[in-house]
C-alpha cells in the first residue's frame, strides 16, 4: 500500500517500455510499420503507470513521464495487428486502457510512440 493515498503502490502499476520510431520505418501506403523493423526503434525508457489509465489520459500526462519537451500531439500510439504495428485511432485512445498493452495481452510490454 502506498503512503500517499492518491498514488497507487508499485504493485498496482504496469511497466511499459516506450520507443521512438525513426524516420523511414513507416509504410505510408498501408499506414503501418512492419514488426520486422522493431529492432531499429530507439528506447525512450520505461514508464510505470496505472493499468486503468486510458491512452488519452496518458497522452495528457506524457510530459510528466518523458519530460516537458515531449510534445504529446506529435506522438502516435501503435498497436500490433498481425505482422504490423498500426496507429491507434483517436477515438480508440479514449477507450483503450494501458492494461491492453501489458502482459498477458501482449508478449512485450512496449508502448510505441512515433
């Protein structure tokens, strides 16, 4: 249990690995990124967040996690669809919770940002 009642304890948080996607990785015709180029992604570090937080809520708080110079509007959330990573639509950001980006729902605890 956390000493600060407004802050969840560590055991209640999920750890997500955040990546920047380098230029040239994007398939603009299909609006996807092949999972084969994941090894070219650049790590931005790990964030610990509540699994109940929505992607939209995380977008509003990205500066807290990645530094104030992170411009939330320039980030795209990506989700694995088959052999590709596809953009999560804006409407889905308000519906999808971060728990769907963490085990057991995905193999890797990564949150991809472009």
